[in-house]
C-alpha cells in the first residue's frame, strides 16, 4: 500500500493505493491519525484500492470518529467500484460523505 499526502484549498488529501488488509490497515490508520494530530480536520481520503478488509473499514471509522471529535470531517472520493459496492453493503454510505472525484470533495468543504 502507498499513501501520498497533499494539500488543496485548505483540505488535506490522502491518496491511498494498493490493498488495505490486516497487514496494511494500521499504516493507513496511522497516516490519518497523524494528520488529525497535526490539526488537519478537513480530510479527503482518495481510495484507489480494489480491496479493503474489515480492519481497513475499522480504520476509516476510527479516523472519522477522531476527526469529528475535533469538529472536522473525513470524506471519501474516487472510490473503485468494488470498494463503493462494499461500502454500500456495509451501510457506510450513510456514515461517510462520498464523492466521485477529489475536486468535488474539496469543493464541498469550500461550500461548508
């Protein structure tokens, strides 16, 4: 798994590539937590993964809880269709704000 971090219009964008499973979910969670500890509360995770295990989903939920405690938000963008379907089946589409593109996710923060 590879994670890159960038800033755009005051939003922290974490681009995630590769598989997120029990071996890599802690790395994703640590990257999200590090940004939250730095004070980043407007986060977009751009997930270009085709597989995410339950431990990866747990890591996303943990990060969402932490950022919301800081009155922030974690949105998801650019999801692979298989991950989008899995999130729908798990009911996560009612929990996370999900956007087709990074630009749309960033724009939603600008409008808020």
